[in-house]
C-alpha cells in the first residue's frame, strides 16, 4: 500500500505540474538514470527507461517492466549579464516493456517529453522596439511504441515509431501547433563484461512550423567487476534543418556530444551513479536565437538507486554550465551564457 501511494504521488506530480527541462539545443532529459550518468545509457539495458534511447535492449529482460520518471529543471539564460526569467519546470515520462516467454521478442511503449523551451526575455532586452516581453514556450510529447527481436543469443535489433504532438508552441511573432511522425532503430550487443549499443532517431516535421533534429548515438559499456561499470557514448545531433514558429529555419549545424557514465552497485539494494559530458554548440555567431541560445556546455551528474524487492527507486541530478558565446545576429547581438540544474526521481517495478 505504501509503495502504491508513492507511485500515485509521483504520477500526480508529473501530470499536474507544467512540463519540460532544458538541455543541449532544446532537447531535454527523459530518464533519471540517464540524467544520473550524463546521458551515457545507449549501451545500458538495465533501466526500463533505456527503451527510449535504444529499443533493441528490452528483449534481454523477461516479464513486464514499468517505470515512471519525473524530471525537473531550472535553466538560466543571460545576455550581456542580464537574465531571462525561468521557472522551475517539471515533466513526467512513462516506460513499459514486455518480453514474451516463448519468443525472442519484446514490445515496449514510451511516453516522453523530449523537447521543450520556456524562457521570457524582459521588454527592451533586444532594443527599444521590443515593447513587451519575448516569451518562448515549446512543449512536445512523444508517444513511442517499439519492438525488439533477438537475432542471436547476444545480439538484438529494435525499431519504433515516434508520434510527436506539440502541446504548446508559442513564440513572440507566431504560434504553430501540430503533430508529426518519425522513427527510431537500434542495435544492442551484450556479453558478460561488455555491451555495445547503436541507435538512430529520425527527424520529424510537426505541421509546417516545427522540425525536430535527427540523432545518432553510439556507446560501449564495460563492467570491470560485477559491481563497477563505465560507459562511453558519442552523440551526433543534426540540427541543420530545425525549425521553430516565428524563427523559421534556425540556421544551426550538427553538433557532437561526448558522455562518460559510471555506476557502482554496493549490493542489490544500493547503487551510486555519476557522469561527465561535453556538448558542442549547434550555433555560431550568426545563428544564436533568443528562444534557445544553446552554447556549448560541460555537465556533471550524480545519482542514487535503491532496490526494495520488485521495486526500484532512483534519484539523480546534473548541472551544466556553458562558457560565453557571442552573437552578432541583428537584434540578438550580445554575449550569452547559460546554465541548467536538472534533478529527478523515478519509481520502477518488475512484474
């Protein structure tokens, strides 16, 4: 009964508080374990939430697994030392996977909020012609069913469909809601000490005003002992055709991110996690936008996992800090700096 009350409390918190959290570009973290290990989870099949990163890995876990992850964020943007106003932002993410007993086949479903923006620049920030605050608000939900098949005893393939729907897309000069379809595929290889993962998520167009980036992720995970593991991931995000209402094509470029995740299991009841990451900027001096300045950043993360029977509880936090980046793009000219504090809690169960 107590566990059920905790689950219902987290669910209510996730549903009734406004969503989204800021990360590289305007992508946002969708899992607490991923948040704890700096996003280095494409080759980590352990958490249920890894389904959203690599659908191929779920076939190695029997039965049904489910997880509710609630991630919060407090971003901070500054231009020439003056900041935009930002509120504490919270988003829920739900994951369910099921492996069939007599088949090398698994099905999964993820409902996540992978992209979001919420910032307000005071009137006059970008010149005297800006007589009202510039509010940028983007909230997108992704409904992602997927399937995985075990090709060999230690190799699997997975694929899924992403249906994106904008819950809000309001910018200073234009609003534009819509839905669109994309897809994702993944490969996963595992041995007693070594995992490798590869995943690709396609671009998607939501109406005529919103275009989301494609993403390629590759990672290797090595277990030095049964308790201690580390993972190295490289992400490639193609922001080159990304569009937002009122801004049109952002004129961004593709960008790389490098992620190192660590985990240590003291026992089946307690695990510590941590990570480091460097995320390149998709912008240059002519393409910095007020909606999401997106300078390059360095990130530090930490997390804790507690196992109690069939239940697993996870806590995680990360802090990303950028250097200064200068824009010479018309009214947005100036020196920008950004930081983001993310934290979250998750509850998961094996059935």
